[in-house]
C-alpha cells in the first residue's frame, strides 16, 4: 500500500512514513502545489495510492461522487507534526490496511480512528 501525502501536510511525513516501511510520496514531488483536490484524488486513484490529508473536502468529494477509490485517511487534529502523530498513524495503517486496500475513508483524531467503506452512501 502506497501513500500520497497531501500538500497541507509537511513533507517531513514522507521520511517519517518511509522510515517505518511505508512507501510514501509528498504531493510536492509529483504535482503542482496549487492542484485541485479532484486532481490529487484522480492521481491517487490512477496510481493506486492512499491519500493522507488534513483536508475534510476529500471526504465530501467521495460522498458526492460515490466513488470507491482512492482510500483517504483524514487527520482531524490540530497538531499535525509527524513526531506527534506518526505512532498513531502507523497503528491506523496496520489496523485498517485491509479496508484501505479495498477502499475506505478513515477519520483519525488524537485518540480514535474509524473507517467507512467506499462508496459512501
């Protein structure tokens, strides 16, 4: 499972996830910084990546489009630093790996994570 890190998260996430064995790429390496959410989602879908983001719009796009991909992990915390969140995100990736591979929206805060299978109804 490969991870695409959205522009609203630090490029530091890339090294943090890679160090833990997760193939990860920050959007700034592959796309325009002003790319639309739909463009980022389209790239993630075509290239079989799970999108890691702090942007709640991606969940809305999945709901409206009734798409079954890409999987999205939405971080819903104020502290977005990898040093703070990586341990929790690594647990989420392991816990929900099957759902993310199949298609899911996973919402994460400091203490909990929940997954909804795609397409959202």
